[in-house]
C-alpha cells in the first residue's frame, strides 16, 4: 500500500512537496513470503483522500483495500495454495485483485473455519459444501475479466 501526501497552496494545482511511503499489506507479505510473486511493478489505484477543497474522494482501489488488508483472505489463499488445485488457487488470487470480485472473496474468506483445515480432504469437503457460492463467484468474476 502506498500512502502519499502532497502539499499545495489552497485551491491550487501546483504540488510543492510530496511524500510517499510504501507499506506491505497482509496479502502482499503472504504473496512474497510464499514465493507466489517475485519483484514486480505495481499498478497503483487511488483509494481515498481529500484536501485542497475536496472533502472526500473515492477511487477504484477502495474496492480492494479490505481484501488486501484481510488476514482471513490470507488464510483462505494459504489453505487453497496448500490443499487446493493450482487452477482454483490462481482464480482466487486473480479475483482478490479484481474490483468486481474482491469484496466477494473477502466475504467468502470469512467462512473459512476458525481452526482451518488439517488436510486436503477437509479442505475439499468444505469447498464442496461451498461449491454453489464458489461457482457463482467465479462466473461473476469471469464476466469482468
């Protein structure tokens, strides 16, 4: 997550000073430590901000911030990566960064049992029980791909 502050004269467009910092999110930490992703460029999306005459501005990134900050999403992706099918895990990851599907993944991840899964059979049984919701989720996300 990149946080940027820009100092401007009131009602002006000229930026006199800008400060940015990048902080890892729970999801980015998981993706890096698991080896799922390596160093890469980012496509930064505006989440929200205000100032200089603007009280509240929301951007496309607002749809993703809850997902990338969610420990539940990380747990879900960890279990999927460990016990799921590679294609299924890839779809889940893609949906986590899809503005139309991200909130659904976030919500779906809250359904993962608190104690998680101790083996592939438990995970597959849970996914099977969730299959109607899971399939609808994938189909909805595919429409925006």
